[in-house]
């Protein structure tokens, strides 16, 4: 079965974006091999907010090398033909994707979508690149209160920029 990997950058105080969705506080890290990172995935899952930040305004493309699923009750699928817009049955759709052959599935940003998939038992790996900055406010890594989720640390790496990449299996 394919794994769902939530891979995201977060400030030391637990925010994945500023109050306006900005992420310009994440430093460039030359030692991160983005080609290898992106090569791990053939499918991306994201919420509407992440999609709106990532979509190219000219081409309307977002992650053209992947199948992209955007979970939103407000976007109209006809207006976004380059992605698959899902309004309902999130857990059922993701379960179906996990059962298909292919590479791992990247859960991109979107703390609300992360929360719902985590609660449904559909997140296998959590990778957080902790950025050495305190934002004080913004979009949290994990919104809403829910039961604790045990994690098991499987890898860590410190980069020259001060970013610390922590990788956990869910269900430690």
C-alpha cells in the first residue's frame, strides 16, 4: 500500500505559514536535494489554501509532474481542469489512492487536511523541517484539538541553515 507522507516546513513555534499564508521566512537550503525529494512522489494532496498559493497564475499548473488532488467545498472542478477537485468523501478518496500502484503520496501543507487525514488513520509519515524562526502567529502545523497521536522518530538531519528535518512514522 502506498504511504501518505505529510512533509512540511514549520517555524520553531509550530506555524506552517504566516497569517496571510506567506512562507517567505523559509530559507533556501542548498543541501536539500529537491529532485530526489520530488522523485519520491507521483501524487499530491492539498487543501484549497495551499493550492491557491502554489498554482501558477499564467499556466494554472501546480506540480505538473504529479497528479494533484485539491480538497475543497468551494472550488468548482470545471474551473480547475488541471487538478482533481474533491468536495466530499475525503477519507474514501485517499483510501482509494493508497490502494493504487505508484509512489508515495505527498500531503502538501494544509494543516486542516492533515488533521482530518490523521484522525482518519490515513497519514503514515510526518516529516517536519523545523525552521529556526519564531513567527508568533500564523497557520498552525496541526489545528484543532483532538486525541494525541503517537509518533516514532525514524530519522533526523541538521542542515547548515539551521533547519532540522525530523521524520516520524505515525503510530509509534
